[in-house]
């Protein structure tokens, strides 16, 4: 079993309210969760309009499958421009026996 996590930050230049931010972030989280069935949540910068931190956790049977999932998640996040721009991406792979 292999566990992977990624914490990433987004800049949301067009969001002028928390309601607008919530719409963009919820849509992204829902797309990622629906496609990959991973645990995902907004974990930081809740009170800022144009910044968000999101954490993702993945469990897989192989490191290659885990890497494929993390790459797919990164692709969805990168495709969110111009609504959201990735400013930090920190994936980590943890192995468990």
C-alpha cells in the first residue's frame, strides 16, 4: 500500500468575495473528488478572497498508480486558469507495508 498527499495553494485573481471563492473552490474539489475518489478539502486561508490552500490524500496499491492520480489532479488544477492559478504544489509519497 502506498499513501500520497499533496498540499497546494491557489491564487484566485478574479474573486472579490468569499462567495465567489467558494464557488470556484467547491467546483474544483467536486471535479477532483468525482474523477479520482480521493479525500480532498480546503485547509487554509478560509477568510481570504483570493487565496486558498487545498490538501489531498490518496491511497493506492502501487506508486505508479499513485503518481498517475497525482498527475491527473495537477492537470485539473492547472486547467482551472484563469479562475485559479497554482502557486505551490507539494506532493509527498509515503510507503506503508
